[in-house]
C-alpha cells in the first residue's frame, strides 16, 4: 500500500509541476510590472504569492 501511495504522489507531482512553473512565471511578470510602476502594495502581494508557490514547488520536488 505504501508503494502505491508513493507512485500516486509522483504522478500528482508530475502533473502539477508545469502548472506551478507557469504560475511562477506569471507572478514574476506581475512583480516586474509592479516594480516598474512603483506599486509597493502589489510588489508585497506578489512576493507573498511567489513564496507560497516556492514552498509548493519544494514540497512536490522532495
């Protein structure tokens, strides 16, 4: 049973990785735009979102 759960987790991670990477790319563009505009609130929010995505990516890769 443990082996089955490990396989399922690997399949789930494999499917989610491209989605998370696309979300990170989008947030990086958003961060760039906010920095160019000098929108500190949007910069803060975007950094928070990027941190959550980073944590999720690390969870899936480990």
